[in-house]
């Protein structure tokens, strides 16, 4: 059992000094402005710190199994804890992809031995595996099915709307289906055109080949398909004003679409991509300053079309990124910096602290059926992060726990620091080190 004393807790947009106690099962037993009596295994004086819910990142790629030189489930979940995230959902585009029941079973067994934060998994949709996907979601480890309408890392791809629609009709209407929405025909056409022009290529082509129009075409087609199927869908990593406008229209029309944006699309632009080179190559691409400003404008609204903020943590090795543009893989690491970046944004009044918590914890838990996560309240999991909103830290590669060995945010000064991370009533990260052993992370309860 754990006692957190003298911490400030967010209550109706205000910070209130409270004490928080957990019970033997790792749940929050009591929250009180008065002293809490009892016997505790550990006590932490939180003077000067703010207690926020353990954050939920619904979109990570931990590359395990298959590509563990880039990342594995231990280093990935350790990075999550160091960045204030206590629950992650891992994508299925492994090598090979998690698109069969046998591969799913193998991954579940592997993850159980390595994870140090709580977790859930995605199952990968293919043009032919609709019935398999319907069986896979009976596994309690599967929280969503992922559909790639545009090619990205790995071999998962559904090019024809009919195959996508069959997944929508086969899966239960209430089960999350998540979509990578980029139009594959446009991507292929423009890739061929630009490869002929420049056999080596450069990162400036990325936002042309995978243009805002390419994204908008696919988002429109996705929303149209789910409206006809009379069910919802979750659109991953929206990055442009056009996508937000389309989703707003469908939401206003009663279609239950949820929308995710990612931290690298909020804090980096195509201008940064030119400086970063292939280290700024990501799918969808880094966008124009105008698109980035438009996304921030929507985030700051109380009635926003955006529902959550994910990291889309997608590490690749330095050696891979140093290849020419056409060969270098897309993706950036980000799970450890998502929360510090968003806390810094709240400090600079780009969004409120309450909005930050909703986007990074409460809403992802709601969308993906995590009924005991994302909120500091009696009976919820005692997943809590203690943050110093005044401490300044400079992002350094040597502080990142990911195997990637680099970050596009190196040298950025952030006014916010994750000082401690609590998982299920246990100290999981003490500000410098992960305190849990491999396998102490648990499969999250699905509800």
C-alpha cells in the first residue's frame, strides 16, 4: 500500500492539495484533503508536485517481436514509464505482422515476460483475414484492430474499400477499429514520378508524395465507409486542417468517429524536416506551419474534433535513418517525450492542464475500453504520475531509454518534468531509474 501526501490534484480545472492512498490490490482507496491514517508499505511526500493520472498512449510500435535491434518490449515500456505513461497499446506491424492467431499467441506470451508498464495489443487487418480478426478480438489482450489504407512500416495494407468494409461489417460495432488513412494510389503514383526525377531523393518530397490531399481523400473515404456501416472508427495521426474539417462534418452528422493527433505533428513542421533530414521522415509527414497552427487551434477548443494525443512511437536505428531518402524508414521515437511536451504546452497556455489530461489519459482510456485507467478517483487503478511544472529540463539523447539512440527533439528546453511514476500503487520510475522488474507490467483490464 502507498501513501502520497501533500500532492496537488486536478479537481474541476483547479489544483487542490490532497493525500492519496492505494490499497493492497493497487487501486486508489482514498483521496482526502485531510491526513489519511493506516499502515503503508511506502510513503512519498509530494510537496511542490502535481499528481496526474498515469497517461495512456494508444499508439506505439515497440518492434517486438521481429525487430528488436530498434526496440523491444522492455525498453519500450521502460521509456513509457520514464515519460509518465503507465498504459500503452502496441501496434501489429511487426515482422512478421500480427495478423494470425498463432502470431498473436506468441506475442502475448513474449510481452508478458518483458513489460514494465501495463499494456494491450492491436491485431492487424489484411484483405483476407476478416474472420480471423473477429476471432482474435476474443483474446483479452486485443484492444483494437488496425487497418492500413496507406502503406507504412511493415506489410499490412488494405487497398480496396470492399475489403475494409467487410472488416467493418464482420467486427462488432462497439469494437475499436483504427485506421491509418492515406490514399495508396496517390502515394504510389507520386513515388514513381519523383523516383524518376531523383533516384536518391530528399525528405522535402515526403510532404508532396504523402500530401494533405492524399490524407484528406482517405479520411473522407474512411468516414463514408463507417457511416454506411453504422459504426464508429478511430482515425490515427491526423495532421492537417483538411482532415479535421472532414471529421468535424461527420461528427456533426452523428457518425461516431474519434480522432487522434501525435506530438511530432504538433511540435515539428516540414521546415524542421529539412533540417532533420531522414530523422524527420515520418508517415504521415511533418506538415506546413499553417496546418500545425490549425491543429493547435482545434486542440485549444473545449468542443474539439480531436479526441486524443498519442506518440506514434516508431523507432528506427541511426544506421537505417542514414540511408538515402527512398530507403530510410519512416518514424520517430516519442513515447518518453509525449507527456513532457504536452505539459510544457500547458505551461505555455497552448492548452489547459485539464485538456492535456483529457487528451493524454482520460479520453484514450474511454475510447479503447480501459475502465480503470486515466482518472484519479476512488476505485481506479493507482496509476499516478508526479510532475514538477516549474522544473526546466533540456531533452538529451542520453536520457532516452529507447534503443533508437536519437530523438528529433534533442536540445529542446521543456518547462515540466516527470519526477515519479506510480503503477498499481508501486513506485515504477523514481526520476532516474525504472524500479520494476521485467514482467511486472500487466495486461490492462478490458471493459
